[in-house]
C-alpha cells in the first residue's frame, strides 16, 4: 500500500480534523493573501514558499488582548517600528 494522493476536498477535510496546539489562544488572524480576518485558528498556516519563511523577510508581533485592550501596545509598536526600520 502506497501513500494516498488526496483531492483538495480530502486534504481540507483531513486538515480541519487535525489537532492543533494553541487553538484556544488564537482569537483571530489577518491573512494578507485573502485580504481579510479569519476567526478559525485551524486555518492559521504559513506556506513554505512565503518569503517570511525562506528569506526571513518579515516583521511580526503576537499580541495579547485582555479586558478590551492590547497588553503593552506601546512596547509592541516600538518593537515593530524598530524592526521595520532595519
């Protein structure tokens, strides 16, 4: 028996059933290729051909949102600006 070749539908179905660590910690994420925000963390995937992955061509921050506000927003923004200037 060999490795099965899955259709797009089969791939998506299996992907949605896979356990994902940290799913409960993600409220939403923005996906620039889709041009929108998704609230299902099972779709939070980074393609291997993304320049962020194979060229280190990215700046990103993870934010905590508590009691209606972003925790330490000023510090996050300062780090982002510093990294983007490089």
